[in-house]
C-alpha cells in the first residue's frame, strides 16, 4: 500500500522532489521505493531524465488502478463506522496556521450547527499534512492553502487574502506601496518549507523574474525568526496585508507591510473533504451539506 501511495504521489506531481515534499520524506528514499515497485511489477513506470519525469504506458495503466485501490482502503474506517450503531461521534477539522478570524468564526458556526450529530474538534498542522490526513480518513475535512490537486477530494474556496511585502520600515518610510524590483537588494526569506503553502513557489518565481536573487530560509524558528531578519534590515518576505490577520501579530519594530503596485498576489484558502464520504449514504453527507450552507459565500480580505 505504501508503494502505491508513493507511486500515485510521483505520478500526480511528475516531480520526485515535489512528491517527496508532499509525502514528508526525502527524494532519495522515494526514488528507491519507486524502483522497488518497478522491480516487483517487472515494468518501468516512469521515464526519467534530467529535466522531466513522464509516465510510461505501464505507469499510465497502473495509475487508475492504484487510485482505486487507495480510495477503497481509505474508505474502510468510515464504512466500518457507518455500519456500527449510531452515536454522537467526534470528528476533526484541520486548521493550518494563521487562519483569518472571520474564517475562524465560520468554523465556530459550523461546530455549533452540527452539535446534535457530531462533536467537531479542531486539529492543527501544515496544509500538506492536513490534506494527507483527510485523504487517509484521520480528519473529516480541513482548511488548506490552495492550490491542492487531488482527484479524490472536493475543494470549496472559502477565502482569498491579499498579500503584500513585509519590509524594513526605515528603508521605505512614508511609502504606501512598493514595486517588486525595489526589493532586489534585499534577501527574500520564507518560513520552513514544510510550513510554506505551495502558492509561495509561484511568488518565488515572480520575485526571481524581477531581479530578487538572494534567498534566506529559516529552518529553526517560525515566523518570529523571519521578522527578526526583516527588522534588522537585511531581508523581506511576503505575507497577508489585512491588519486583522494573525500574521500581523508577529510584527516587530521597524517592520512595515506594504501592498505591491505591480504585483497582485492572493493566498486562497479552501475547505477539502473526501468526495466518497460526502456522497449520498456517506458518513459526512449531512456535515458537508451544513458546511456548504455556512461557507457558501467566499470571504475576501
């Protein structure tokens, strides 16, 4: 089963490094697991070159079979629960870091609305980890930073948040906006890779195209460490513009957040759940119906 999970992750990403990040493992052991699976099946599943990875005909044939097997296995826990006598059960909703207070309030409303049927509890984590937990049945649903591409999951966009440049205040005193190119002499610093939404990879590409070449990565601390570097005048980052965002709580002295005047990045958050669990007769049918009603209009900040 693990080898099939590894295979599907690589087949969906067509990139061993990105698939390894999704699986929270290193690329080298992932590559070895794929080779083990190819040896067991007696078929090459991927064509590998320096610049690209492609499915072979054998890989294309295996992919729908592997997805079907994994979907059936992942459905076992909730199908067993569905077959047992009904009782008020505890379900979990995943919560990534820095959820906007307005979105958090909607989660509270959802908790109240399903109280007679479920006890809905919150579970923290990174977007990638929470999505995996929904897929394997540990979580009923989750908030996650988009994009998320998984055909087994339904995605409901619930909030978009404008992003701006978090910069040393003394360098840009009196400014109300900033151009991307003005940041070229600073280092772009991001949080640890496992805590950074995939969308920020697109932002990194945009910054590089504008001449921002230097990079710093903080691996030992959270966002507090990032703002220390910004406050010291050597770096900048990209984060939420809205003053109500929890990310604003980490601001230190000599730190400002400015909108871009030539770039319009937005971080989109979605609610995700397994499609099969929300279908008629599924154990989450009523919960997802309530979820759609409460989150029917996306929020914007």
